[in-house]
């Protein structure tokens, strides 16, 4: 039933995309498209959640399309049901937000047709049960999201972002195509059932793992395949950025799990080592890059890279434990990874919505031009504060639980027999601890500079609260972040069918634990109770507020902010985003960013102002991508001369090509 409902929802979304193209310029088009997308997403979400919680048997449908003798196969099992929940939850939130935010869109005819198409593409990827359908859906998802990135293509930066994204998406699809070709083998068994029945050799399985890391990793944002992500996410409209960051990256995670855990057969221990290392490096480099940015949406894009690193560390641990027959530990690690994937969908969508609200109210994403928004946008500030606390892994919000579960899985690593894993897992755990601390600093910086202090620009001082649809979406996601953090055991039990379908084990049932605590391994080792933590925080804060109001003077006193003895009313005297990040840049910048400080200090008597400029570089781009781009450009310039040959030279080239092919054929035979 769930598969049929999901396919009907996809058909509705495709029809909505087609109709959206015809009515996009009408004044009512925004409400129609987003309201219909919201309704479809809720229906698909309900069907997928019902299938997941009921632990129903897989539901399959084959349509007479696709490859001959195979058709287009679709299947909903526990794993795909979980990711359908994630896709449609994010889609419903973005659609609700779009009802208000979409009214401010400058070019709705470039967004409305592709928004439902993007949702349909992501849904089809999760439903696909053969390689051809998977790759076709993957490309549909990529092309629809590319069109949304290019919605404001007249901006040179957006056009560049779209070009880089298209190149990286094509590269990722090519890698997945090669991976499925190797899995299908000479018999061409492209159905997932046929691939599962095969048994690839160890070297072939290792090659497929590398290709899947390249293919799914490029879409997820793993380092060094992340270069498109901080360019494309800021270029897209904010609710589309939320979908790309909060949902599309999880579709890439699903692709990795489906191929590596399900189709590739029993893993080798070194698979976990490779995935662990990539995930740890991705987490640290992502959050360090986020700390150096001043563009609000670019900060969130780099933060996505950090959180994807956390997810892949959990997946790497699950692979390592599974390869050594430690099924309970593998279930814990995979539960942590899936839990964090769900959490990231919630709080990253919330934060992108908050960035869109700030952009709507002020017209800028630059932290250095914001400030004081908590007085002008109190509801948005409260929702964004909840998102910042969640992404910083502060209890009692949901981000703490999934990162805590990941660290609990890391603490089981001494039981692994391989010394490579014994040494690597604690090192990756240290990287994750560093990343978590830097993430907290990053979002203290974001909220403090954007919402606290005094306005740094006229636009910030004139900001107004956004519409009720946008606020409803943000407050709803903030509520979910808090509810899941308070009652994480319910979510862990809900994830159990998906975890069991992948590693043939699951965590103990958490609903039966007293006081709704969660016990990942054993009560003697560790436990966490989100409800008690929440009650303690709420009670302590209430008592403190009560004591302050009862014991303090009833007189209301207002005074200017402390000026350190230098009475200057200019907001420029406040801490800036750059000054907040300067100590961290001094520690890590020379190695990680090749940071260079340029100071222009005029001599005494010169009326020119002093100037300070920081030059940051991305070593991955400079070392890996810039040389490739240079070579491609050089070859393109040389081949460009072929456009201006005479007819005689064209015929000569054709003749020489024919002779060369005949010669190669004769030598081959």
C-alpha cells in the first residue's frame, strides 16, 4: 500500500510541476503550488510512517517502463520508508514555508515548476528497486535542483554555482553508473534483487565502495567533493536551500546505505576505516570553514558538511562492527547515524528558514550588516535560537542525543580486533569532539552577531517580523527539535525496523525503560533522560526568574550600554563576526585556509582610514579542482580551432578518423 500511495503522490507532483509551468505567472500560482505540495507531502509522510512503525513486509510494484524485461521496479521496505518520512517531512515544512516566503520571490516562474519536480525526484530515488530507475530518478533530482539553483541566473555568482553543481552532479552520476555496472556484471542483472543474489569478489566490492563514496559522497558533501555545496545552497531560494541541505543530502546518505549495506554483501573491516576517516575529516573541515564565513546561508551550507561528516562516522562504525560480527554495536552506530540524519533535516531546515526570514526582513545575508533583530523579529529569534541550540548539540534538544549516541558507539571500539580500527576510532572521536565544540562556537557567533547587540545597518534597524506561514513552519520545526530531544526513546524505537533490516539487529526497546530514559548499551555504562534534563532546566530557570523578580527592586531602570569609557554611539564599536572568529582563525587558519592578514596602517598625519583584510583560500579547490579546470580550459581553447577549418580539412579529419578506426578494428580481430 505504501508504495502505491507514494507513486500516486509522485504522479501528482509531476502533474503539479507541469501545471505550475503554465500558471506560474498568475498571482495565485504560489499558493496553489505550495499548498498542493504540502498536501501531497503530508499524505506520503503518513503512508511511509505507518509502514515504518507497523514493521510491515516490503511492498513492491513493477511498472512496464524502464529497461526491457525488467521494467521500472519500486519497493518500500523499512529503510526506504524511513527516508520517505525524512523526504516528506522536509518537503512539507518547505512547502508550508513557501506559502509565505514565495510571495517575495522575484522570479516565481523559475521556481514553481521545479519545486514539486524536485520533491518527486527525491521520492523516486528512495522508491527505486533497480539500477536504471535509481539512476534516472537521481538525475531527475539533480536536474530539478540545478534549475532551482539557477532561478536567479543573472547573478554571476549564481551562474557559477549552477555550473559547478552541474559538473559535480554529472561526475557523481557517472561514478554511480560505473558502480551499478560492476554490480550487475556481464549478465546485466540490474534489478536490486539480482544484485543482492550476486557475490562480488573482495577487490570488486572494494572498487564499488570507492565509486559509491565518489557518487553518493559528492551529492552528500563529503570532503573533498564538497566544493559545489557552499556555492549552490546560498544561490537557491531559502526554502529550496533547506530542501537541498536538509533533505537531498539525506537521499545521498540513503543511496550509500542502500548500495553498501544492502547490495554489496558482507563488508570488510577496512571499509569502516575508510568511511570513518573521511567522515571525521569532513566534520572538522566543514565546521572550520563555517566559522570563517560571514554570509549567513554559506555558514549553514558549510555546517551541513560538518553534520554529514557525523552521519558518515556513524556509518563507518556500523560497517566496522558489522564486519567483526558485533551486531549490537553495529545497531547502535547505525541508529546514531540515522537519528542524526533525521535531526539534521529538522534543525538545518529550521535554520535555513530563519536565514530566509532575515533575508526577507533586511535584504541582506551578511552578518556584519545585521544585529539587534531579537527586538524586531522576536518569534524568528526564538525559533532560530532553538535551531542553534539543537545544531550545537545542547540538551535537551535533539542534536545532543544523536551525537551522544555516536560517542557511545565510539566507546565500544576497544572491542574491535584490528589495530588499525583500535587506533583510528579514538582519533576520529577526538575529531568529532573538536567539531562539536567548534559548532557551538559557530552558532553562538551566528545568533549573537545577527540577533543581539545593536543594528549595524539601516536595513537591520527597520526589520519587521515575517508572515505567519513562515513563522508556523519555523516554530513547528523548533517544537519537533525539542520534543525529539525530550523523548528520544520513541524515535529510537521508531528507527528500529530500518536498523534491523540493514544489520539484522536493533537497540533494546527504549519505551520500556523507566522514566523514559535511553540506555544504548547497559545501565552500568551510561544512560540519558531528556525529560528529566528538560524539567530540571525549566524548573531551575523558573526559580531563578522568580527569585530575581521577587528579590530585586520593583523600579524599572534603563541605562545606556557600558561603553568601556569610550562614549561612541556607533554600532561599529561592537564585536563583529570577523573579530569573533579571529582567535580560531589564528590557530587553524594558516594550515587549513592559508589565511593571510593584510593591514593598511597610514602613517601619522595621513587622514586615510586604517584597513584590515583577511584572505582565505580553500586548499581543496586550489590543489584538486583549479588545475583540472585549467587543463580543461587549455584543451578547450586548442580544440576551439576546429570550428574554423575549411571543408577540405574537415573531410581530411573524417577520412583519417575512419582509417584509424579500421586499423584498430583489424588489430583487435
